[in-house]
C-alpha cells in the first residue's frame, strides 16, 4: 500500500467507528473486497467482521466492488458535496454490496464535537463547534450578499453585464432583423 493511502484508511475507519449504523450495514459483507480509486490513489480494502476496513495487501484484480471517483472529488468533498461525488462515481461489481457501500460513504459524517470533547471537554467542544458553524454560515451569507450586490451593480448601476432576459430579447430582435434583411435582399435581387 502507498504511504499516502494510510491516512485515508485511518480517516475512513475513524468515521466508521463513530457510526454504529454504518458498521452494522457493512458487517454482512465481511471478508469481501472493494476497490476505491481516485486518480493515482487506489484503496484496495477488505471489510472486516467488525464493519471496518482493512488494507488488502495483494490488491486483488477481482474486487467484489470497484468505485472510481471523479478527479475533482476532493474539491467537491471540501465543499460538502458527498452526494454529488457519489452520483458521479463509476460503480461496478456486486449490486447489493455496491448499494450498501455507496449508502455508507454518502452518509458518513464526522462528529467533530465528539473528537474535540476528548481534548477540551464537552462544553468547550460544543461551543467551539457551534461557533465554527456560525462563522461558516456567516461567511457563506456574506459571500452570497457580496455576489448579489456586485451583480446588481454591474447590471443596473454601472452596466457592464447584460441581464439574461434582455440578452435573449436582443438576440431574438437581431434574428428577426436578419430575416427581414434576407427577405428584402431576395426581393431586390433580380431574378435571372
């Protein structure tokens, strides 16, 4: 296994350790193999009897399920697009296992508050997580408002952009004018 794959395996197992429902769903596939690919990074995994992943050393050429994630998956994941990443994934192999594995991967969530509470305590962890969530929501709101204000400025106050509706109207008028010019040209051209 590549050294860079070890942290990914650790991270997946950490998420699974926080989600009993996910381990329960995977336990019935104990001993079966899955291959997760993201460009040059390939995880050859075996599902253990406790519902966690172990590394498949031999990198079997015949896994029960293969999931190839799109190249931009890390960026989509950072933006919270787990479902979008899984929709774009190419899945082959045993349908029942692919369905279970896909469901687990789509619905795994990190319980940051649980991990943080082990370091700073429950109350502080709760406040830090809620504060971070509020900050992120504020950032998203600020970015949305900025883009709306910028677009309004560029459309109305200092017209640098054209409204979509106005563009389509202009395009239709140009097409009608072109048709009228073509018709006029045909009438003015002498017939030979």
